[in-house]
C-alpha cells in the first residue's frame, strides 16, 4: 500500500525488512536545460524501533553519484488521527553541489507532502 504513494516509483522488490526501488524524480521545476527527471535506485531496510517508530536506512545512486538516506517516522495520535513526525538525513553527495541544496530541499518537501497526502487518502 505504501509503494503506491511514492512519487515516480518505477519498480520495487521487497525481501523481509529490505527493499530495492527505482524512482524517476521530477526536477523540471529547477529549469536545467535538457534535464527534467533523474533516475535513482535505492537499497534500504525498514525496521520497527518501537510500536511507534519506523526507521528507514539506505543507500543508492542517482546521476552516477552515491546517495545515502536515514529517515525516522514517529507515529502518534492527535485528535483521533494518526500523526506522523519525521526526520530525514540525506547525503546526496555531488548532487548537492550540482543541483543546489535549496533545489533539493524544495523537491524533497514537495515529494514528502505528496506522500503524506496520499497516505491520508489510503
């Protein structure tokens, strides 16, 4: 169910707590000539740290450079609904220099909002 909410997902494989996924990331709003998408492949593990915390840690490649991610989702309840508080550490390597930190932050924020909105509907 979660995979249907991931923007640009091309394919994925799940094996126990591990997963592999390939994404096409829309970068058209950065207006870089001849680049509208980037393909990223990620290998990650999802572990449940406690009843209310999920940890996603992985690494991969995009545009020929290494990327690393470490995401923690804290699940709680607010006004009868599930609340998600999250933190993410992303090491985009040379992509940060090529694309600019503010552009990466803008794309990440847009994608996170899309994921949360989709999960709310599902």
